[in-house]
């Protein structure tokens, strides 16, 4: 039979999302499980966003503002960049896709660290791009190895700061040096989905670098620090030329009505952002101290999630934790077979995680 899907699509493997709570409970016939697998905000959505969404619900018979005017205006004020350098997407995932769709021709190369956020690879493959992977060095993105990997076929470099799944951040100075060392015709996507969680002043947004590196695209999301993952809204900063080109490809109503209303209000919710940061830092301190007590290795993070090395291996730990009603992320699909990744939860969820983990590890000892 004639092939239906394009060749590059047939090669794709499905993205392994964090297991939904409802699915686990249905499968195991249990209730009260917790999910620490998708780096979501355990506090829920920004209360200001919830209020704005409720206020706007009766308008959803209208198409949304296709230009996201008010949101771009607010982001422009907040970040001190002109409105025409800002683009909104159906999640920052859509903006990654827009960059690749707009600028990458089949066969051109995209350099990615490995492991990193799995969606990059998938998006590049779906546009028949060639992926060049550069292994992390001590769980950090290796900028000098990426520089060495640049070839005449390279079109895009994607860097995630801090990096998912390792939580390691890159120094502002190193990013700046890197951008000034690469050929000036390369597009660099700098995904800052978790930058608001960083506590190290040297690991901060590279927005300023947009002035000196015109082909830089910086991505942010409302999914994490504002707790709006289910709304699907993210934003990006780039030169006017890049934004204009992406707007040619972008669907006119890519960001829905309620997402725009919720995000607009969330940008004023400094109290919620601060609460999220404090909860994350307190949670990390608790989890680190408990893992030290149990004697498990972990990778300290600049985000709201981190890696834990488990003697049971990633898959077995994931499976056994499921039976305890705790959804963690196995790092097998990221090539880290001995690691699980968890995000910080509410204090009671963090305690439950530790209790379940200890139980799971003890069972291993008893059964040999
Ligand atoms: C590194 C990274 N970038 C982007 C995203 C996607 O964000 P959004 O929900 O805005 O599409 C995620 C989501 O987990 C992520 O981990």
C-alpha cells in the first residue's frame, strides 16, 4: 500500500507524557494518588487567573484576539521590550514548533544537548530536520562541545536553561560568550521555561542578549510558575524579523480566549509567584534532607524538579511507586536508566513521596 504519513513522521515515537492521575486510579482501582511527574505547580493555578477566567467565560462564543494585543502590551512593559518582538503560543511548545516550521528546511541540522526536553527532538524530526546531539557534561549542557558540533549544515541550536530533566542552569556569562562565538547566521532557541525558579543570580534570563545576538529566540511559559499548564499558553521574545516570519505560519487564533484572559491576570499575581518560589525552595530543602537520610544520590536543581538515582533502576522504581499511588517520571526515555525525576509537591505530597520511596526500596531488600 502507498505510504500515507511522510517518511519523517513514520519514524516518530509517541511523546511519553507523565501518567495522568485519573488513568492510574482507573487502572489500579485506587483513590488519593499524587502526581509529581510533569513539573506542574502543586499550588494550582494563580488565583488572579482563575478570577479573570471566570469573568470572561461568557465571551467564549467570540474568537480571541489573534494578535494577543493586551498580553503583548503587558509583557512589553514588564520586560522592557517592544511589542513587535513578542509572540504568544499555544504553550511555549507551539513557539518551538513555529521556529522550526518557519526556518528549518529538510535535511538541515539542529543541535540539541542530550538529554534534554524530548519535544525538541520530536518537532525537529517532524519537519525532516537532522538532529545532532551533544551529550551533557556532568549533567550540564556542554556549550564548548556544542560549538565544536556546529557545521555548515547547522541551522538551529536549542538550549534549555535550566535544563529539563537535569535542573542544571547555565551561567549568563557563558551563554553570552557562546552566542558571540557561533556563526552569526544560526538561530538559537533559548528555552527559559523554568528560569523563574532559579535562585542562583548567575543563572538568570538572557533577555538582554537579544540586543547583541539578533537570531536569538527566548521562550517562556505560563505553565510552570503561574500554574497554568492546562490553559496552554507560552510566549517568546525575538527580533522583529523573526517574529514577523513566524507570524506568517502561526494560526490566527492560536491562543484561546480564556488563556489570554488568565495569563493577563497572572502577570499581576506577584504574590502567587513568590508563594510558588518559597514552596519550591522549602520543598527542595525537605526532600534533599530526607534523601540524604535515606542515602540516595540526587542532582541539586535550579528548577522545581530534580533527578534522583535509584538502586532499583528507573523503570522498576516508577512501577513500584505507581502501586503506592505516587506518579514519578522514569528517566529511561531520557537515557538515564538509573534515575527518576520528581517535581516538588505540597509539603504533604513530599512527605508521602519519601514514605512511598522508602517502602519501595525496603521491599527490594526483603525480596532480595
Ligand atoms: C523545557 C520545557 N520547555 C517547554 C515546556 C512546555 O511548556 P508549555 O506548557 O508552555 O508548552 C516544558 C514542559 O514541560 C519544558 O519542560
